[in-house]
C-alpha cells in the first residue's frame, strides 16, 4: 500500500534516494504493506452495472427527498471538536438574529444549510462586541433521573421506550442536567471596526442605534440521558467520539434585544462578507423568525430532512449509515433532541416513542 | 422537468463511474461479493435520496459510506454464517483442493474478524486503500489531509497485524 505516488512525495522522496537507513525502513514498511494487502485480498466481485442501476432506481426509497444539499467541494479538514464548538456558536448567533424585535420564543424548528464560509463569517460576529454571562450554566452529571430532574429545575427526564433502542446499544446510562443560563451580547461599533481591520475586510454600515445595543439569550434549564461508556477513551482523536445515544429536553431558548429592530439586525448580519446565497435564501424564506428555531446544518458533513415527530414538525439530521444522526423538535415550549451514532430511522423511532 | 432529467442523468453517470468501486470496498471488508452488492445498493439508494449527484463530494461520500456500512455489517454476528457459506461457494469455483479451500476460508475469516475489532477509521482506510483507492481519494473520504494517509495506513496495518495474531493465538 505504499505504491501510491503520495506515499513518498517531495522532500521525502529525495531523502529516501540518498539515505540508505530510511530507504531500508521504507522497504520494511512496503513489505509489511504488501503482506497486509495479501491478507485482505479477495476474488474480485463481478458486477452488472446496468442491472444494478435498474434495481436502485426501482427502489422506492431511492426517490429524492424534498430537502437535499448539493454544493461545495470536499474539505480535507477533519471534523474536530473545535469545529463543533463553532457550529454551536453559530447556532446561538442564528437564534440571536432570529430574535423578532424584542422577543423570541420558538415553537417549531427548521434546518438551514450553512457552508464553511458562512461559519467563518458568522464566527467573526463574536468579535463585534462583548459577551457576558449574566447567569452561568451549571452542569451536573447524576446516576439517576430523579437527581437530574432536581438539578434541572424540576424538568422530567424524557423516558426512552426500551423496545425502540437499537440492539447493541450500551446499557450504561448517565443522566445530566443544566441550569438556566443567560448571556448578553453588547454590540460595539469600535470593536467591529477593529475586527474588520484585523481581517482586512470592509464592513457594511452598522445600523443607527446598533452601537451599544444588547441581545440577551436565555437557554435551559435542560435535562438528559447519555447511553454509552463516557470514560472509554477514543482510539481516534481526530474525530468526534459521539456518545451512542443522547436524549435531551430543554426549555426553549428565548432572546430579546434593545435599540435595534429584527429587520436591522437581520439585514446587517446577512450583509456580512462571506455569507452564502444559500443561507440568505433559506433565512429569508422563513415565515416568522420569532417562532422558528433554526438548526444550522453544515452542508459538507450532514444532510437534513423534515420529519413529523410526536405530531409536530421536526428536523432529522444524518443518514442511515449509523455513523451519526439526530432529530430535533419543539413541543409545548420545550426543545427535544435525540442524537447519537445510530441510524436516522432509529433516532426518529426513539423520538416518536419518547415519554 | 429538465432539471429533474439532468439530475437523473448525473446520477446515472455517477453510478456507472463509482458502482464497481463501491462494491470493491465493501467486498474487501466482507469478502462476499453478493453481500457487497447489497451494501452498495443501500449506499446508492441513501445517496440518491439525500444528495445531488453533481455534488463535488459525491465519490468521497460513497466511498466512506461503503466502508462504514460494510464494517457495520461485518460486526453483525447474525450475518457471519451466511457470509461464510457464500464465501465457500464463491471460492469453490476457483480452488478445487478442499483442504486448501478450507484454509483460505479460515484465514479470510480470521482477517475479517480482526478488521471488525478495529476502530472504524483505520479499518475503513485499509479497506479503501486495499480496494485500489489512491491516497488522495482515501483522504477525501475520511476528511483528513493527504499527508496524513501514509501514517494512518501504517498504524492501521500494524493494528490489523496485531489483531490477526491475537485472533489466531486464542
């Protein structure tokens, strides 16, 4: 498996030509690789592509879903925790800018596609002011649902129907709770100008009254349960070690702003350099931003479909490969999430049977 | 309508270009061409439902999904027996010596059991590379830099060797 040109490229190739020691070591690697290749050798599969194509096209399930994400080239960046943190930050910002004037309380969810460029553009918004926690979140892990409920302001931990759990799922369950938290972002014209100068970009004009305007976001309390051995270290540090299954319930987030209208805020954010046409179109297509929780879906890594969960609209993410999927919905003032390294159909079944 | 038609045409081109490679990856993991075709069919059905065939990431997505789906299937104990029977039949067409046939079948089973015990990423990297994908293609499918593939494969090979030894010495 070391016969690829990329196995010895550039300076490495030159060095191997002149260093007998490294050339010897490379030969050992190559011999090893050859023996592994022979271990994995199998008779080639003979395929009839024409018939296989007909079979796939006649499969009802292969019909395109309503929401599909084409778009961008593949990224060679690994999906790191930092990236996920950025997504979370973007989620907060999207919630923030959906704030309709003075108040935001979602009653439904909708997926919006975000590109890496969108994420970079939106992440910079954090430099346009200062964020302060007026109430910091307290996280607590417990061994039973009752304790989690107590720590989570009395919220009942959703109960998963055992029959819906995929086979092979860990029986180790950890419960958790988060207290209500509140953060305030204060816009600053000076900070925005300095951030833009540092990035070498020119900013759209800040609307009047935005300097000093505040946006207060409240999240939680929340409770949940995680299936899987959380102590087990991941053998693969370059990717996320998703818990096998996480089920959570949170009071729907709320947001309120001062000094600026939602239209001003929305126009200003969408005018930032780097925001994609796809994201602009998706945001502008949303009927009532004051009641819609936007789920940012990174189009290079995930896909989403609209599903009905517990009788309301929900967003299902991921696919049926079992690599990772999730379902998010809002009902009776609470946001629910079911996610993990499970198939999307299993996530939807668990969600629909949650008590 | 013309958009739908061009989308179908793009999917057909993608299918023709990638189907044999997707089956090849699954076959490398499962050592069973029939089951590998089942996996490939599922992968293409999932892809067609959720993605546009014109997406630049399409081949990378298909390769990764083929590796993960076949590794998941390999770990499913229920399939093992069926796989071994199919494997033996397939092999029977080429190897006439029953003793030799048994040895090949046994070796292949040990290797697949070892592969099933490995972490998904290195196992997928080995399967993809062994089925003929270039370093660049493996990198795109796994979302890593091309420069990391050599090291990833080296470690994966060492792990597989260790797992095979562990499996046969038990």
